[in-house]
C-alpha cells in the first residue's frame, strides 16, 4: 500500500460522504413540510409507526433527520413514546436501502459513466437554476448522486490496490468479534452508517475481507450508529434520553442475536437465496434481514419496552418551562403544539397567582391540575418570578421557531400566543403592583374596605370560572359570545362600583381617606380582569373570532 492509495481512499470517502450530505439536504428541503406532516399523521399504532419510519428514511436517506422529527414530536406530546420508538426501529430498516443502491448500481455498471452525467447536469443546474429554490435543490440532488458514485469508485479502486498487495496475506483470522469491533469503530468515527457500509462493500468486492468477516463488520456498523444518537441525548430532555437509549438497546440486542445466528443467516443468504456467487448483493440482503429480524423481535414487546424506558429514565423537572423544554424549534409543527401547551399552562399559572393575591384557593376555581396543595404553594412573589422566567423562555423559543419555514396559519397562531402571554403577565403585574392596597383592604377594620375586598374576590372567582370554561372547551361556537358577555360584565361592574363609590363619598358613607385605596384597588382589578380575558381571547379564539371580539370590545367601550 502506497501513499497514493491511501489518499485516493480518503478522497473517495470524503466525496461519498459529501454526496450523502447533498442528498439528505436536498431531499429534506424538497420534501419539507410534506414529510413532517406524513410522519406526524401516520404513526398511530406500532406497525404504522415502523412502516412510516422505514419509508421516510428510505426516501430522505437520513435516519438522523427522521430521528430528529421523532424527538420533536414525542417531546411535544404529538407522538407517544411507544410509537416514536416504532419509527426509530423502522428508520433502521430504511437505512438498508443505501446498501441496495450501492450494491445494485455501484458494482454492476460503469461508475464513471453513471457519476459524470449526474454531476454535469447538476452542476450546470446550480449555475443556471441556482436562483430558484426548487431548481437549486434538484440540482444538488443530482450532484449528490454523482458524488456518491464517484466517491464509491475512488474507494473501490484504492481498496483493490491494497488487496493486491502482500498486506492481504498478512491479515489473520481473528474471528467475528474483532470484525464487529472494527465495524463499530469505523461507523462511530465516520458518524455515518451509509459511508461505513459503502467501505465494507468496497472491501468485500475487492476481496480484502471474506463475506463472513464483512457480515460481522455490518453488525458492528449497525451498533456504531447508536453513538451519534447517544451523544445527542447527553444533556437533553428526558424524552430525548429515552429515545436514545431505545436506539442503543435495539441495536445492541439485535447485534447479540445476529452474532449468535451468524452461521445460520449466512447459510440462508448463500444457499437458500442463492446469492453465494454474488457476495456484494448477499451482504446487502444480510443487512436487510439482520435489521428486519431485529424489528420483528422487538415489535411484540414494544409496550413493555416503552414502560421499561420510562422506569429506567425517570422524568426530572429541572426546567422552568414544562413543554417547550422537551422539543427543538426545528420542526414548527411540533414546536407550535408545545407553545400552545406552554401558553395554556402559563395562563393558568397567572390566574393562580392572581387568586393567591386575593387569598383565594385556586382549587375553588380550577377543577383540573393545580400546582400543589394550598400548603405547598409558593409565595406570590415567587410565582411571579417563575411567570417571568417562563415568559422569557417562550419568547426565546418563539424567536427560533420564527426562523423556520412556517405556514401563514402557524405564523398567525404564533403571534396570538405571544399576545396571550403578554396579556397574562401584564394581568399578574397589575395586581402585584397593588398588593399593598389589597392587603390593606383585607386587614382593615373598616367595613367598607372589607365589603369591597369580598366583592373583588367574588367577581374574580366568577370571571375565572368563566374563563376556565372557555379554555377547557374545544372548538366551541359559544366561546366568542361567552367572552363578550364576560367583558361586558367586567365593564358594567366597574361602572357600578364607581357610581356607588362617588355616591357614598358625597353622602359621607365612605371616609375620604379610604377612597384612594378603593380607587387604586378597583382600577387595578378591572384592568387585570380585562388583560386576563384578552389573554384567553388570543389563546382560544381563531383569528377571525378574535377580530370580531376586538370590534365588539370597541363598541362596548364606546
């Protein structure tokens, strides 16, 4: 082996991997939202999830891209952990398509004759069609295919030169375990199972390794793909760690079973299927059978496997936010669901904060989940600090989502969610700023202040019960009239209280020194009530109904 052979092999490997990168990028851009929607919709049930993972990976030519979507969808709660694992299993099977492409075309036809037209057409396309996004991606797809086969040709030629050297006779038979380790290290180093499989196929074609040794390396290569996922899971969310562990356990257990059955599987490919005369195609078949066997082995135990992962990797609520911390903003479909869930949780937390300021137990208003019992609840100032922290996280997350490709409906929804967050935080701040007046009303010996304080508590409970009902309903045509009715009630009660206050002041029923406290408290309460209602309006109503509400509110003010 001389230096030229080494550099030719390295160049071939680099060109092959760059071709794979162009393929993945162009197909992902061309498929865009269609594939994300496909993965999101067709994963109801284990078998569907596996088939969807297989098909998506076969088309996208990237198990990492599919796994990224799975992480996003499971983190957002759109996809269950069990179905997410099913997609990951299917993606392992989908990666075998690359083996068939390389084995079926790379060693059966003139690679140069196959590669040059793809590169030439794609390169010219990038020059003349580069300004068009679709044209640019189609051209990159063509160049990617060309580089894929050109890199394979360089690797095949360099390995053939190595195989004709005396080095070939010096390689001892260390047994399958050593070759499994070689395949594992090769894939872990390249961070690409497709590249390592291409290297193994080239080495087998050149006679550097026997078929049995190559099958052992394929087993190690499959196990090596878990390194990338495990690295990505370190320090990630709980769901991400569970998916990463599922990927490792699946490949590890499948590798053990395949190693034990290796003589039987080789006999099946060579004798039963008659591929003994074509070891390259035989290796591609072994790669598929090996992964299919693992999928069939795991499918019956997937529910139990999911429960085991939940037990092995328990949830740790270290984050301030609850939902958006589980997903990445790279997939807007999943990110928007998480944002909706986070916004709803923030709205309820803001209401609980306001109820606590008026010494009202949130359990009297919310029939669902409340943050702990009355004795375990945090102080209002601590609650407000957490609300502000979650608001900051939502804004930062939303900014990243806005950088992704979004539909017009998603962009409109995002703006309404951010508006809902602003109103909810403003409502909490409005009441927080008059906490001293509220405390004075509660602790005062004046019956006027006590009565007013009791009236504010009653109105807040009634308003929040109405808002809670709107938030808990699905698409309900009554949500708009309910919110309009509640807004009218807030404004009418405010006007009535102001009339009674002025009347009591004139008739000397209310001491002048109490008027400023009553005015500040009532003004803050009315403003906070309106802000919370507007938050629910932006969160719950459609863009059309929200616009109708805004017009009706102008009429109410007038």
